[in-house]
């Protein structure tokens, strides 16, 4: 694996890792129904995962143009990390929506 390919893999891992961290922080915010904070953290997580996907897409497009990229466990790990972070983000976004609905229903019940 050449240095450039390794650096590309590490960029994906770093951005995806940032996305996972923000996603986990958002889920922790839901523990106390801090929905607005959770939404902001998920926005930041989404920005990080978009960066990870862009780096990955650039590498895939380079290969599709004929640039030879040898197989590496590091790049495979980067793609796996990116996919997992993306999936976790999608689930967390759905959970925030559910918590928001639950919170609104409880507030309606409290006002009765």
C-alpha cells in the first residue's frame, strides 16, 4: 500500500470516527430528552459522514478512471467504519424523531 492510499484510508476513518462520536453524543442527549442538542449533534455527525463519503468516493472514482489501487486491510477497514457510522447515524436520526413525537405527546398529556 502506498502512502497516499494509506492517508486516504485514514481520512475516511477519522471522518467516520468523528461521525460515530457525534452520533453517540446525540444518543446520550436523548437520555434526558435534550432533543435540540441531539439534533445539532446529528447535524455535525452528518457533516462528518459526508466528508468521509466524499473521500471514499474520490478514491473509488480514481480507481474507475484506471488508477490502480491495491487491496489493503486498512482501506477495507475504512470502508467498514464509514458504513457502520452511516448506519448508526440513520438509526439515531430515526430515534430522535421518535423521541420528539413521544415528548410532544407527553407534553400534551401534561397540559390536560
